[in-house]
C-alpha cells in the first residue's frame, strides 16, 4: 500500500521549475476561486498537489514529441506550453482560447498536445502516433494517465500493442491514490508494476515530491523510450491535495491531512521559505492579472 | 469480377498510389489475407504498412485514429461488423469528435471497414447490420459497398474529406459480380455517388436501398416488372449518411410512391431517417406514406430456415411495393 510521500530534505530547486510549479498552482487556485464566485461554467479538475510531475516530465520532452493528456490536464499543458492566458480563455470561453472554447478544460488540441475526457481512450491513439514517430524520427509520445484509468480495458490493449510493435510511448501515471472518490485499494487489484510486468513493459516508480528526484528517475526511462523505441510506464506517487472536481471531496480529516502532508508545496515552503515566498508573489500577481485580462475579453467565436 | 476481388484490387491500388495509407486488422496478413480474403496479397506487397493485430477492436481503431491524426491515412478492418460495438468509443468519442471538438477543423482520414449482414448462417453475433447505430454521429460518415461503385474512388473520397467513415461491406455481396451497364431489363447508371437502376424513366415507384441489398432489390424489381407490371427505379447511395439526394432529385420528383429497404432491424433505423428527409422534399406529391422494409425487431437466428425469416428477402420487398 502506498503511504504518505515523505521527504527528509529537498534538493535545491531551479527558479524556472519552482516558478512553473507555482504558476500552475495559482492557475488552479484561481479556477476554484472563479467557480466559487459563479464566474466559471461547467466543471474542472485541478491538479493541486501534482504540479511537480509535469514540470519534471516536460523538461525531458522535445518539441517534436506528442503529449496526450487527460481530464486533470492543466498542469500537463502549462508545464509544456507557458500559455496560461490561452488556457484560461479556453476554460472561460473567451477570445484567444486554444480551441475557441469548444473543448474547454478537458478537450485541448494545441500544437503537439492533445487531451480527451474519456478515461483510457487516448492510449491506443497514442500508440498510433508513436508508431508514426518510430517510422519518421526520434520523437516519442508521452501520455499522462491516473491510477483510476487502469480500470479501462483500452489501457491493456494499448500496452500490448505498444510492446508488440515497439512503440516509443512513455506512459506517465500520476498515482494519486484516489479515483474521484474511490480509494485505489477499492478499485485496483494487484499493482501497476505487476500489470506492466505482464506485458513485459518496463516500469519505474518514484515516490517523491522533489521535482529533481522525479526528473532524475524519469530521465533514463525517457531516454530508453526514445533510444530503444520501446514503451515504458513511469509511475509517480502523488497526493491529490484538492477535490476531484470542485467541492466534492468526501475524504476524512485524517485522509485530507495525509494528502496535505504529501503536497510538494508544503515541503518546498518548509525547505526554501524565502525562495518560495519571493516567487509566489510574482506568480500570484501574474495569474491575477491574467484572470483580469482574460475575463475582460469578448466571448470566443466558433464557426 | 466479384465484389471481394474488386475490393482487394482497390486496396492494392490505393496502397500503391498513396504511401501514407496503412491497413490494420485481425488476421489481415498473408497468407491468410483476412477472414474474407479482402486484404490478400497486401502484406506481401506493402510489408509493415499492413499489420495483423491482436484481438483488440477498440485498440486498433484507436491506433488507426492516431496514425490518421499524425499525418498518415488508416484503414482498419474489423473482422465482423458486429464487433464494431467494441470500437464505439474510439469511433464516436474520439475519431468523429476530434474533427470538430477542438474548435477548428481537424482531419482524421480513417476508414473502418465492416463486413456485415446475415444470410450466411453465422448466427446472432456474426450476422448483424449495425448501420443504424452510426447514423447521426457528428463527424462520422457511413458508407456501404455496392456492386456499382468503384471502391478505390470511394476510399479516396473518404480520405480527401478528412472525415472518418465506417464502410459496411455485405458478406454475401462479396460473392456477387460487380455490375455495370445493365442486365438486359434494367440500365445501371452512376451519378455522383448514386447508382440508378431502372427499366424506364420517371417511374411511379422508387426504391432506395444500401448496396448490400442490391441482389434482392433487383430480383424484386424484375418480378414486379415482369409479373406485376409495376415499374420501379432502384436508387443505391454509396454514402448512407449524411445522405445527399440532390443527384437523384429528378428521379424522386417523378415518384408517387417511395420505398426504403434496409437490412437493419426495425426501430430507429437508417430508413426512418431517409423517410424523414424525403417526406420534407416530397410531401404533397406522394400518394401514400413512404414504405419501410427492414429486418424484424429480432436477433438473427443461425438455422437457415429461421434466419431467412429474420432477414430481408426479395419477396418482402416485392410484397411491400405491391401493396
């Protein structure tokens, strides 16, 4: 069973990484705030507590690589493309939106980033794109999924084909211990490692809130996918520090406390208080200004 | 040339002329060449562009969509059209939706070939005609092979449209000859995606049917003309949905009775959608409501005498038109 992520001391963090983690954090917090104020339509799934994973991943990707994302994808997008205005415009249906407001929070297609709202659906598609990369160059496909996604049969069809055909597919699992409201222990028999072993797919697991540690663990695996043109699964143990969607958290006080203790933010604030405080001011102000800017724009148009 | 061989030659020609075309499916590689031999010779000739796959209908349609999205063109064969249900999510929620849900046009040049229909004794899960479940899905075209239409042209048309398509191929039609010119009684005319089969112009009766019904529809037309003295024109569209009746507007305008036949089971059918389209255009000129001929609301049994009861027969068509 996966317990709380515990870190004795964090390694020194680059300003770029910490800034991006904080930028995503404040983007997500702004969304929840807008919902509370009734200024946001529909729904959203924030990645609070998981921001360090896509920041760690994105530095290992090249411009030609494809990224497939899921319902909890704002961090995946913002770690790869520093375009919070365009993403916010998409979520709020304003001018300058990534997809003219049609896709919203969980259906984004921008350059080489694509997200869909159906669990597991993206993995077979990712295999197809990876096969094209294998044929045409050194690009790879990175597909983010959660632990809950492993209930879908499409995951296994995709893993099987990826391994059979040598698709350069890096599956990044953000294992946040909970699928909406169902603890992983109540929805997954066995383990992700065991399931990968069944297909002969290489699997690595990291349990750390340290962005450098996560990246360091992933780097050889990403290199293997690119060099050997084989699939691999990288499982990052994380905590979902926020609700599944908005105001729908039914976890107990103890469970919430454990999630909060496993949030990278708490660790970085403890170890690098001055660095966090300084950058946080900048990012908070930046996102506040972005919200003001985007919400003042005309509504998006779709023809 | 039989329809199966024509399809096979069309795939050869398509893959020869367009190196971006990839084909995937269960048991499609040589020497087997697919359950119905439609892909014979392709893997020997085009190597890795032809892939025999695991039994993963949803997965392989997803892979096809991924190839299409990344710049290739993909044809996925699903061994029996019945199994398209296993790929429904990839077709409806990914391939079709992706053409528009990202706020701009995204091309997904993907063809999912579906060997379909009964009359071969394969039983309830290998004999269905599931066309109706794909009618009215935004961003998805529905085609059906006929003995009149050139399959290579249809495949080219689908790819050029950038809209993914399901392509139904009747399994008995595979064994029938391709048709052109006429049969001594009727002339066969092709115009803009439609085949027009008739013994004389401006007939009072017009029958619309997908390509898989051709043999039974033409048999019914023959009996109607020779024994009942009723002249009826048969219209066969290559694209069932969206249906564009403009190219055959003159034939329809002359009609006083219109009939629609299909192999799907009764209820929520393609034919009902055709009737809706035609009632809007022809209301006031018709002397009776549009007649609908389909399989009954039933599974398709295995034994030949039972199966015949649950699939559309020439006599069913003749009887409905003669009413």
